[in-house]
């Protein structure tokens, strides 16, 4: 199981990342843009699951470049990656931390960071890899 503290440690390793609070939950951003945040289910979210059991938490939302990338990430079928109706049309995926591998979270955080980082900073990061 991946923990929120592990997510935080991975996010904070990326250049110029700041941890903050978004709607009372932890978030991580770069250049004034949030690219990952803790996203517990609301009562409305849980209701939409109907008889289906919601994925166990904690849940983290991670930005992706665009809706095409979101579909590609979800099509990979990695355990723990999913979306909900509230995120339809929004370029982010949800990650159930108990079901995901740490390396997949790290890859997704890097991708989310790249989608939000200022261009020069992202290019510098990619050149150094």
C-alpha cells in the first residue's frame, strides 16, 4: 500500500514543488498550478457508486496533459487507476493508494508535474534525466 506521506515525498522531490492545502486536503503544485491532491469521495460520489463498493482510500487525483492522455492512462488498466463521473471532461485521473504500485504513482506524479510546470523548468528537468 502506498501512503500519502510517500506521495508527498515523491512529489516534493520534483523541482520547485510546494505542498499546500486544497479544500482541507493535501495538495502539491508547481508554478502556481496544482498537479496532485488528496481527493476523498464526497457523499454524492459515494451515492453514484450505487451498489458497487467504492475503491478504498486514500485517493489521490493527479493531473494529466489532456483528455487523450487520461484515456490512455486508464486504458493501460493499471490497478488503482480510475475515474468517476465528477471527473468527466477533466484532465486528471484518480488513484486508490491501497491498490497501486509505488513506481506507477511516481510515473504519474512526474507526468502530472510536467503537465503543469513552466515550460523552461520542464525542459530543464527532461534534459537532466
